[in-house]
C-alpha cells in the first residue's frame, strides 16, 4: 500500500471547500504522458492554481500504474522546482469497478471516481457506497455520478444524454456518503459534443437542473464532466495542416464560467488539450516534413497545451491565485 501523502499529494476535500466559498472551480486535466503532465504543472504553477490530475482507466493501462505513481510524485517535486508548490490531487476518472478504485487507492491515488451512472439506480448506490467505505478508511475522497453524458472519450461512451434527476440527489448523497457528485446538465464527452445543423448554435446548459440540485443539497460539491469548449481556431489549425475534423462543437466558455461561480467546484477538460497538442504537432509535420526528433514536435505541443490551460484557469475556471 502506497498512501498518497507519501507522494506529497492531497485529496480534494479542502480544495472544494475553498472553491465553493469563493466561486471558482478546480481544473481537472487528464494526462497520460510526460509532456501533458509538464504542461499541466507548469500552467498551474505560473497561474498559482490548484489542480486535479486525472487518469482514466485507459490512461492507467497506457502509461503503466507504477510509472504513473512516480510521475505524480515527480509532478509534486517539479512544482516545487518551478518555485510554487501548488496543491495536487491524483484522481481516477470514470472508474468502473470497485476493484479498479481499490487498486488506485492502494497505489497512491488521493481521489477516485466510481461511475455507476449506467447502472440501475439502486445498483449505482450500492457500488458507490462500497467504494466510499473503502476509500474513506484511507482518507481518499470519492466522486459519484448521477445522469449520463453523451459522447465518446476513452472507454466511456453513450449515444444519448440522460439528465440528472434532481429528486434523486439527496437520497444518493445520503446513502452513498460521496464527497462530490458529477451531474449531467448538457455537457458531453469528446470533440463532437453536439450534432448541429448549419446555422444552429450549441444548446445552453440546463442551469435549471443545476439550481434545483443546489437547493436540494446546499453546499455540496458538484462536478461537470465533458466541459471542453472545442476552440474553433484550434480545429481550423488541425484541418489546415491535414486533419479532418468536421462539425465539431463544445461548451461555450461563458457558460462554464457561470457554472464555476456556482456549486460546481470541479470542471473536467480533456478534449481541448488533445486538440491543442494535435494542432501543434500537425503544424510541425507540415512545415518541416524532414523532422523526426520527437522533442521538436512534442515540445511545441507541450507549449501549446500549457498556454491553453493557462487560459482556462484564468478566464474560465477562475482558479488563478487560489493555490
């Protein structure tokens, strides 16, 4: 058993308390390689923002669980080396079983998500409660989910959105003991979040559902998944240099900022980072077709990702100078 405190990590409890009190959201950025991790930590240090490092089941398999543990520990030391020890959470994103959550807790994760949203309600409650009981023995925080997001990201996929039912949240939180709750109010996984016809705009988030949830569980930390904005300038850059992304659409940043000022204290952003890195890499390949040194294309990709995340921290999440 490797406890997260041995790695210099923190859980999300105090970070969420401060975020809710001051009307901002903690960035939850996914990573599965060194360049992504470097970009995230550098962006957070330069903006003095706390951060949740997210690892999906697929990313853990890709990067190797042992390497991930040392990468997280290295991130803590890297932040110190850069001059500001920002609080860092290592979080399992969309855990799909008790066994996976238990394994992550035993290898240094400070927070886990158990996603039973695809199960019948009573089974979701039972599975979530099982994870909470084990996690809390080790002071690890747990995120649950009610409602289903459409879209595809890693091994999580659904064709349709099922909005969270506000009438279920009190019972779910009471029976499971979760520390935070992911809800579905119209965000979506992946770069193709909405099927828009020419001239159509992205449908607004269901703030009425969010407000009703806040009334029913006042002061409780709420999480938004699938909150990438899919910046069109980045999509255009990808397509300019040989990509083929058509009819992409994301969540407008002004809506995310509004959400961050509410009980939403954790916002997940993954696809935007993938797009930014891909655009930078494609540009190098197009302009320098003789280049074969990975540092020469991964370096610019890392810089593009850092700048994107600094923008999100300052202008969307509001978490700058909150570390």
